């Protein structure tokens, strides 16, 4: 087993990221904070995540001479910006001091920047982008995918970025131990089909029914091959995703799974004009979700529709893997500003739906089924 784990981590450097000897690589994770109340399983998972991060950094020394490892106190939320120290390591001291001089770093980290300020920050970063790292392996428990930190690194600096939140060691033997070429081909082919649609309708056996507009939005593919400058994706990977047009989603979502566990009873989200209008259910997770959505109106946004494409992904109880399961769909709330949407908020949470039927409606109103009862159409 240890040999397989080592081989799979080596493949992250070699196959997924194509790391070269003289490239700067950053591996990071986040520490449990005193304010987090964790059950034994979650505690154990978080401790193992740190072990995987340390092992990944250690194995990386065989692939590059310039590897940095960093740990920071967990932010407590997927999509929240990492702390200033990590910006310093990733972008270099020059960029961080200029951002601070222009009073931009703090608003960026709080996600309280205007579009004009983002443009100024981009100009500062672009001018000094050679000081940024070339590759990031993000093994923090809380996802940094939907952050300005990640967006600037990939889009402006051309950094390759593997985002691996709530990663578990078992994934090294399942969803990471996949035929990457076949996965890439399948994912790109599904993205092409999804991009013919203007409207998408989803039904599932548990009572979920939602429609949304894709007009003017592009479906992207996350296939795990992150070798081109500016590449970004999850590992394990295997999804096609896009930001639905804000205000267009309507229907109801019946949740049976929280991000890392099965719910004791379903929670129903009523969706109107692209946002969650009501949460129905008395499962403890419903209260957590209500509190999170009440923090900011933007958190109620239907941010993403994703379609799983990884045939080796199986686990329903870990959102990183479950959203990649072939024949599932996932829908996220909150931020979508980093992949084609207009909503900026320090929150992004996905929920997976099993055995969906997905109908694509084109501009000329012709229709095609992409998935029927969880089975991908040929």
C-alpha cells in the first residue's frame, strides 16, 4: 500500500503537474484552530491530511530543488482567502509590499474589493509575476479554489494549481489511481456537449427539480492534467462545470448528503430567481446552513452546476471525491467569480445529487439528454 501511495504522489508531480527541476513549488495545509469543534473521525481525517501534506512536500524534493511547505490556522470556510503570510510565500515579498502600500491586501483577503481595485492589484502582480511560484499543491482542509489568491496565481502569474481540500489517503488508491488520458478525453467530450446548451433541466428520484440558464457562460473541464501555464483544477479531478446565469435558477434541491456525511433526514432548498429563498428541514446541518446563508446575501447564490466524470470515484461521504463520481451532478452555493460568474463572497459549498436526469435545451429549443437516472448517454 505504501508503494502505491508513493507512486500516486509521484504522479502528481510528474503526470498531473509536469514539475521541472528548476521550478518553485509550494505545498501548504491548514491547522485545526481552537474554535473548531471536531468529532473523532473529523479530527483523525484532519491529522492525516497534515501527514499527507508533509509526505507530498518530502516526495517533491526528488522533482524540484525549490520546494516550500507552509501551514496556517484554518480559515473555517471554503472559499475564504488564505492569510497574508501565504500570499508572501506564493507571490513574493515585492508583490505583497506593493499591495499593502496601495492598501489592497487587506480588502483582497476580506473579499471586499471593487473591480477597479482588482485591476490595480492585477497590474502590480503582473509587473512582478516572475517572483511568484510556478506550482501550488493546496492540501488545506478548507478549499482555496474559489479565491482571488488562486485566481491571481493562475490567471495572472501562469502558476499551475492543484486544489485538494479535505483530501483523504484512500483517494490515492481510488479516484487518483485513474487512467488520466481516458478521463481527460471523456471530460472534454462532455464539456463540448454541455456547451451546446442554453438551458439545463435536472431531476432526481429524491424530488430535486431545477432549471437554470447557461446563456453566455462556458462549461469548463477539470481533467487533472495541469501541465499548461495557468492550469487549475481539483485532484482528484473529473468534472465539467460552469457558473449559471445569476437570477436564472428556479426549483428545489433535496439534499441527502452534507459535505462529509449522510444526513439523518433530507433538507430541501427552495430556489427562486437564482437564490435560496427557504431551507426546509430540522437536521442539525440545516441550522448550520441557515446561519451561513444569513451571513451574506451572496452566499445564497446558485453558483455552479458540475457534472462528475471520474469512473474510479466512489465515495459519497467526501465532497472532493463525491462530486467527481461519474453520472452524478453537483450544485454549489456562494462564490462563482473565479470561473465566469459575478458573485464574490468568502463562501462556496457544493452538494452532490445522485441518479440525476439531465436535459440540455439548445438555442433552437431542440433537446438532448446528457444523463438519464445517473447513466451517461453514449
